[in-house]
């Protein structure tokens, strides 16, 4: 199965090409450009590298959140346009699950957190399932960073992009994973998507949208001023 994976939830995104669950190529997007400028050229180069035409794609996978408002919109929109033009399927992947999928196989209990600004994190916990995948233990939670860290139970490992900005003393028994496991990667997005696709999961091209942990600052300002948020914001 020819699968293209897109990850744009963080400052530096990435793209990957996979044959089923096997990664053929993966590249980070340029750090000196926004994803809106760099994503399309990166995908074009990736397709050329692996020798695929766009109409040969079978699945386009993309992170849908949590993450950067702009980055997620760029990634999801690009994935949908590409899938539509290639007549491929599209599948949205939770960003926290993508981080979990990139963690070492010996980790059985994991907490993943992303920076939600204002001293908060959006976080989730994962446990290793019988098939060997780290599966979410419940929905995301939006929490204050320090109390959330203090409440982590012994025996849990910790990963996630927030650690690049706020790495402080952890409770006894909490294992901090190395920086190479903090950020989501397109290859992990692709591996999760390949597994779900094989299990029959699909997303509707027309209804797939990013999932945000809160409204954007522009929406909050508008609602405060006018009492509602129009669909166009």
C-alpha cells in the first residue's frame, strides 16, 4: 500500500512515504520556512524520491491535533486536496498517539503532553495493548502544567513536545524519555495509519477537520467582543 504521511502539528513538521507499515523515506520540513510554504514542495520531492506518481497513492495520513492552529489547518487541507486529486483515501491521526507510536517498545505505560500555552498542557495517557501498540487510556485533558506533572504516578514514562519548553523536577518513579521521543514524526503517523487502514478505518474527505484543545485567540477575542463565534473565523 502506497501511503503518504504528513505531520505539521509542531514548529518543524515532517513528511514520509511508506509501503504499508514500512518507511521508505522521511524528511523534516525546513526550519526557516512555514509549513504553508514548504509542505507542497516537500511532498513533491518525496514522491519523486520514492518514484511514485500522485495517482498511485492509496492513502494520505495526517495529524489532526492537538497542535498548532495554523500548522494543523495547513496539514489537513493539504492532505485532503492531495487525497481528492489522487482519488486516495484519507485518515486523520491523533498527534498524541503519533508521539506514543514513536516511543521505545519496552514502554508499557506512557504520558504524552503538548504545550497548550498559558501554563497549561493538553495531555493523554497510553498503555500497551495485547497487539503491542500504545493505546489511549481515555480522552485528552487540558490541565495546568505543574499540578499535572506532580500527579503523574510511579512507573509511568513521559514524552511530548512540552518537554522542550518545560522540563522540571518529576515525581519519584517517573521516567523521562529522551528528546528524540518528544515530537511527533510523519513516519509514526504513517505506521498508525497503516494499522488502522488495515483494520478498515477511513475518514470522510469532506468532514475531516483538525481537532483543537481550545478556540484560537482570534475566536476568543471575537466571542468576548460580540458574544458568539461566526463560522468564518
